[in-house]
């Protein structure tokens, strides 16, 4: 996937960060100075570069903060060492973080989750700062806090096999939703969920209140020594409606970026109407989960159906897919609007009609064109062959009776140059069948003239989907 340029200066980093983390203004301001101090060579050794406690309700951007930093420093949102504390709820599970001492049964098989190697894997040649995340620490057994104490204090950790791992080039993040419930309660009576204080002064007052609630909860759970080793406590505010709408916008932009980089010259634009946005926001936001659900909802209602359309070749390059809401307000409805200036014909697999009846040729061309296909016509076998050399043809609709060469021979010849070519034969004879001695296989349908135009269109439709699928890529991945 195409990479965005990486921020280098402090203000670049700030800007990068603020463009990605919505509605949490102090986050970047608190973290970035620690990175700068390290880069200037001014951090004290034998300590992590910085230790941050990120507090606040679920789905407000705590984990995302570390991903954005990983993107900024290492060019990859997943390049950080993550310890999911939910997996260490019991003391013996916490022991897995450091591995068992030698002599214990199976000690060689246990790779400690906090090993030197894991740490080394989280850095890149461009940046030697490792990001270490202890996610949702409130879920871990109390012994984790004890283990962390040494790590936070001295920047090193002794493993079960007595080797030490150095964290003095690490930024350590601890996230927790401790106090989140009380924080929400504080928000609700005044502003309601998603409400935003109307005065900056009141916003500040509220932020202060939320911070002290969070801190009180932390002090209740962790020892004073532990709290003392934290460099900055950052409180995440519940997201306002406007912030969540902006996050949706980011996610739509990301989807567009993804389409552009995956499909290259075959890419298209995505336009999401206000009603579709409201639909996604309505389903993707909850008091309990913040914006967490939004990502899933976008994936399910927008990315997946779009990917299906792309795989079925229903989205021509350069067109615009407009996402609206269906009549029942049950799902997102995707409509393709064709580009005003079509993509150069050489890039686009087309449909070829071969018939020496000029009148019929013109009629069929108009009908199929109005179905949004790129249509070429040929009145003779030679013209058809030439046409196939000029441009990739996905499907040829060939009349049996042609001057000079019959339709079967021509079909065979065209298919020899492009094995994935889909074929449909037309005949006025009534008795023709393709599977016998034709050499074309039995998958070539024959339309008896006269035929209903609707039958032709639906036949072409299914064949076009089935046939030439090169360039049909799956959009979106998880
Ligand atoms: N403040 C925010 N800015 C941008 N995106 C956010 C924000 N908060 C949540 N999101 C979106 O919601 C998803 C879940 O948020 P996450 O950071 O995992 O929540 P938590 O605070 O529970 O760790 C993120 O991946 C991101 O897409
Ligand atoms: Mg999280």
C-alpha cells in the first residue's frame, strides 16, 4: 500500500497527529516533547523515554493514539509492541510476559511476550524508538503492576532466564478506562451524550473535572510508587457528535485512499451522501463503545458491498460510486455514475458485436451501450480480429452467418488470442448447437434470432461478470 510521507519535525508530527486523532487536543502536545527530547539526546538513560497513562471511556482514541504514532515514526500502524492486558488476568499468565526460569518444564518453549527480540521487531532503520503498549491495564492481575514498577523505574526488565531487556529507547503507554463511568455521568446531566459544551471556558472546566475523576480512580487502584513513575496522565474526552462525524470522514478518506492505491489506473471515486453518513453514524456510535463500532459498521455496510461490486466488474474505472440509503433505511445503496470523459478505450475491456446486418448492429450497440458497457462493432470477421488486437475484449457477441468466415471459426480464432474471452453466438438457422465438434466447449450460449432484447442483456450481464476478471480486486482488508 502506498505510504504517506512521514512527518519529521516536531510541528509536522503535531500536525500529522492532530489530523488523525480527533477531539483530543492535548494528546499530541503532551507526548511529542518526549520524542523531541530523546531525539536531542537529552533523555536520562536507564529510564524509558516517556511513560504515559491514557485514560478515558472506550472508543475515544487511546489505542489509536499508539497506532498513529507507529505510523508517524515507523510508517506502519502496527509496528509497536502490544500487550493486551486482558490476556494476563491471572498471576501465572503474567509470568508469561517474562518467561519461566531455566529448569522449569518447557521453559525453552515459552517465548516471553516482552523479549528483546519482540522489542527489536518493533523498530525500523529510520527510527529506533520502540512503542510499547499495555492496553487496558485495569484488566490485568495485580502482579502486572509490580512487574511494571521495575520496568518503568529503571527502564529494564529481567526475564525468567535472567537476561535483561532494555526499555530506555521506549515510549511506554498504559491505557485504561478507569473512572470512565463516572466521567460519563459527569458529562450527561449537562450536555447529554455527544453534547459539547458551548463555551470554551466550560469545556476547560469539564476537562479538569474529568481529569481529576480519572486520576482519583487510578490512585485507588495503583500504589503511589506506581503513579509516581508515570510522566503524563492524558485524559480522553467522550467524543462529541461533530468529532465522530469527522472520524467517519477520516474513515471514508482512508477507504478512498485504499481504492486509489490498490486499483491504480482502474480506481474510482466514492461519494457518501449525507443520508448515508447519518445512517452509518446512527449505527456506529454508542455511549458504551464510542467510535469503536463505527469502523465495523463502515466495513460491513460500505467497504464490503463496494468490494463485491468491484470484484464483479461493476465499477468502471474513473466512475463515481454514490453511496445513499435504500428506501427501507436498512442498508447503504450504491449507484455507479459513469465518468463524463470515459477512460481511454485501450484500458477497458469492451464488448464486441460482430454481425453483417448494419441495422441490427447499430441497434444492439445502442442497447448495450445504454447498459454502460463499452461497445465495439464489426461487420466482418477481419474487422473483428483487428478490433481484438486493438483493445482487450471481454465478450464477443458473434453472428453465425458472416461473409467469408462462419461465426464458429471466428469465435475459435478470437478465443485463441484471448482464452478468457466470453462468447455468445447468434443464429437465424434454428438448428445450430455449439458443443458438437465446434471446439469451443459447451459454455457458449446460442441465441436464436429473433430474440428478446432483455434476454440478451441479462445473458451479457452474467457473462461479463463471470468473464474477464483481471483488474477486479478486493477492496478493503482487515
Ligand atoms: N479520537 C479519535 N480520533 C480518530 N479516530 C478515533 C478516535 N477515537 C476512536 N476512533 C476510531 O475508533 C476506533 C477505536 O478506537 P480506540 O482507539 O481503539 O478506542 P479506545 O479508546 O477504546 O482504545 C479507532 O480505530 C478509530 O478508528
Ligand atoms: Mg483501546
